[in-house]
C-alpha cells in the first residue's frame, strides 16, 4: 500500500564529507531527512471547451503537506502528491519540489537518454522532477518497506493543448534499493527510477465513454469516487440535481458517458458546488483551463501558485503532451 510509505520515509543519513581526522567521531552523529507526504485527490471534468479541476487535501499525518499545484505553462498545471516536500535537520527551510522547477531542455543529455514512451514535452517535465528528486532520494540509506510498484511521488499533469484538446496524465516515480556490503550491515543505496507515464484523458477509442477523471494518493482510499456517488444517486448529489436544472443536465451528461458535452460554466459551477460536500473541513482548490482563456482559479490556494521556469532551448509554443494519433 502506498500509505506504508508514510511511516518509512524518516531515515538516517551518515555524515561522510568531513576531514579524515574528524570522520570517525562525526560518523557517530546522525542527520535526519524527512519526506513530508501530500495525500488527497484530484477530480477533472472536461466539458465543451473548458477543463475544470478540483484538488482536495487528505492529510496522511499530523504535519502533512497539502497537494500543491504548479503552473507548468499557460495551459498546463501539475498537481503534486507524495514526497513533494523534504526537510533536512538543521535547515529551517524545506526542499519543495514545486519551487524553482526548471524544465529540462531538448539539448540536455539527460533528456536524450529517454525513449519514446511519451511525447517530448511530457518527458521534459518528467526529467525536471526526476532531477530534483535524485539528490534527495540518494540520501535514503535505511531499508524502506515500500512495494516496488508503489510510487513515492506523483504528478498529475492537467492541461489544454492547442490544436489537440484537453489531456490528463499521471506521472509516477518509484524507487529501487540495493544493499551496499562495503558500508556495513543495513546500509542501502536508494535511487529513483525514471517516471512512468499513464494517459488518463482522452480515453482510448472514440466510443469509450467520456466521464470524470479522478486520481488519489494513496490509491487505497476507502471513500467512493465522485463518479460512483453520482451513479448511486447519493443524497447530496441528488439535492444539487433537483435544485438547479443546469446541474441536472451536467449530471445527466456524466451519467451517459458524455461529460464532454456539458456546458462549460455549468460544469464548473457544479464541481464548485460539489467539492465542499466531499471535502468537509479539509482544504481544496478549484481551477479551470481553456484553449483560449488559459488557466484561472475559481477557488485559489492560500499561497501563490508556483510557475515553472522554461529552459532557453524550449520553444515558446511547446508541443502537446499527448501522444499523437497513429496514421491509419
């Protein structure tokens, strides 16, 4: 379970960068690195010419970081889950992965090492987060009880690509550990693997139903997805359905697998009305992205949104993140 990561990322790193005369003594000291995990859910509704998304915080522990939203460009955002914030003892300022994010340029050799698993622009985003994670994950030297398929960090990329339409991607980062015998017992080398890309929207096949997209971290949350609440006629949803004819039409489109046919403003207003019912006393944000209008907040976060830096080799109009359709 991904939730097992929560109790395992408090680890001990031995100090080694000291003069030889003092090293024996200093190796008795310990420097802690703590990964502060962000848990929660993101819900995305793609309507006619707009994409509306909501992010709800679901704290995994007392001092959990909230899921943070990073503006990747004018029409794409990234929602960060998992180990998005790292705290080193002795340093009052945590390392946040949503800050000072620099996308890797096409000429960078790290970018060249990738294959054709995803479109180039998405790969650059993936490598950008990978390079921020590597020095942090490299300081984990205790054995972590994490399943090999459980990501420790995740980015949900949401956007509207010019001439290609709306798209949602899940980018997951996993780790691998090897015991290093020369260092002594229970000393592990940890490295982060290159990200796994999963396209969540648009679904494969023209006849595949278009409905809400929902992603959770961890993915073993017990509460039902919004789509399930709509299908089972949850009383909270039904009250909204009966209160406004606009909402009834949007919910009908979702029920029929035709969510993309909903009127843009009606879809946004409905999600804005539903999210507080799901969030309860937890924090949430709501935003929209349009092909012409770009990104805008409906319910903004408490702190300003971070914006990604752009490599000088990246063209002003980046390509779509979506895989281009194959020629017949």
